C-alpha cells in the first residue's frame, strides 16, 4: 500500500523533531550540571559510562555512585534499543 506524501512528510518531520529534542535535552543537561557544580562548593564527582564497540559493551565508572550511574546507563541503553526497534518496524520497506 502506497503512502501519501502527507504521511511521509509527517513521519520525516517527527524524526527531525525527535532528533532536535535529543540535542536540546543533552545541551540542557550539560548546562544544569555546570550550573549545579558552580553553585555547590563541594565537588564530589562520580559517574559511569556504557559504550558499545560493535556488539560488545564496555562499562566504566569512577566515584562513590559509579554503580548507580552504570545501572542507569544500561537501563537507558536498553530503553533506547527498544524504542529504536519499535520505531523501525513502523517504517515500510520499499
């Protein structure tokens, strides 16, 4: 079944809106972290990261709350994969 140009355009605009939303949220997150670091005199830094090199996950972390940061990164990654595959199924293959 062929889609109309209106439906294709709305899907494209939705993907562009989601991309822009991702960049804006990342930027706002950096700003919030910088402002909170400047306002608090105490500097206790901890963090974690989950990096995918192909299909292999690389997990790193440092500080007192590194485990929590790593678990949060893993959960957000899983949610990201679920959303990716869910959105991918809705796109028709030509």
